[in-house]
C-alpha cells in the first residue's frame, strides 16, 4: 500500500507543474504585467500559459516592443492591437480566432494570414507623416482565405497587386498610395466605402499614382456611399454599374478619369484623348491661353 501511495504522490507532483510560455521581449512582458495578465509580476522572460490562453483582447500600442514571440499561445485571442512598435515579423498563424488585427506603423515586409479565416478587420497602413513603416515586398498581401473580411486599411504598403476576389464581405477599403496599375472590385458586392487616392508623403518625392484601370461594377454601386480616387492621372476608365448615377454621386475623381460601363466606352475615350494636342500661348505681360486641338482620323 505504501508503494502504491508513493507512486500516486509522485504522479500528482508531475501534474501540478504549470506550463509556461516564453516572452523574450522585456517590454512585451512588462505590458502583460501592467495589464495584470502576467500574474507572477516579475520580468523573467516567461508567463504562465494559463494566464494568457483565455485572453480575448490585447492592446499593445506604442510599447516599444521588438518581438511578439509568445503571442502564439494566446489561443482565444480575438483582437490584437500592436500599433506603433518595432516589429519586423509577426506570426499570428496559431491565433485562429483573430477577428481584428492592427499592426500599423511597424516594419513588416510580409505577413501570413492564411490560417486567420475569422479575420474581419485588418489595419496595416504604412504612413505616419514623413516616416515610412510597413513596406510589403513582392509577395504582397494574400487575403484569399479571409472571406469574412469586412474592413481593410492597407494604404501606402507598396503593393504591386491586390487581389480581393474572394473577399465578398468587404465593406470598407482604403488602398490609397500603392503601386498596382489595376484594381478589380467587381466581386465585392457589399462595398460601402472606397479610398483609392494617391498621396506622395515623402517630402523628397512628388509623385502620382500609377493606377490605370479600376473596376467597381459590382452590380450594387448604390450602396457605395463614399468613393474617392484623386491624384491618379493615368486612371482613364473607372468601370461602374451606371455612368449617370456615378457622375451624379461621385465627384472625387481627377478630370482625366471617366466613368464607363463597358470596354467599348473606355476605348472610345482613350481614342479621343490620344488625338488631342495641348498648345499653350503666352502673351505679354501675363496672359496665357491653352488650346486643345482634336485631330480627326
């Protein structure tokens, strides 16, 4: 009986050993202590996994954090805000319950969100005055599995393409100041707000957008209450459901941009513009006249 009791006590001693999660970043751990999440209250590079595994919302904005290693054990996490830190990498592949993620103003060049199928809001804007933060590489931003996504703020990321074909629940999109020449939103049938301006925030660079074609003919333009696409001089054709409705409701486009309903209308506009010559006349002392001449084929 004593032998069996000793074995039982030995087994129980193993069971009470608590699992820990390593938190190598001092500022990350300090913030967990400040928020009464890390219950031992000591900077020791670790936290009890039991302390973090049921946390739903975590706010870590402007905490001078270099790495969020350990975030993978926040199993229940639904909202992560880590705005304005020093992150060069962010692995949220195990945080499958995430619904909102904000990593604006960090230094990421890519992120894998394929496992985050519950994601509804994503904030990854790059701009902050004249400071450049997140700048995505040629791998771009893959959102093909995030079909529940409703809000996307991805301005100034240097994206050369943005495929939102699968994001049929998208309501708000700010993709201003990126580097793609075409944007197709014809599949985003519940879109309510679109910001596709180009703004050169770098004080040493005065540039304009290279966007050439924009498709927003999703069959539901009447729900698109905010539409702006300014400073895109190469954007000739904006494909819409109804030209008259668009002209009557959306005025925030360049003079060189035109609403069209089909490719034939676009081709006709391009053909006319290709045959227009601008001539400037200057007269003493300060009179200037600009003439446009249409050359007939």
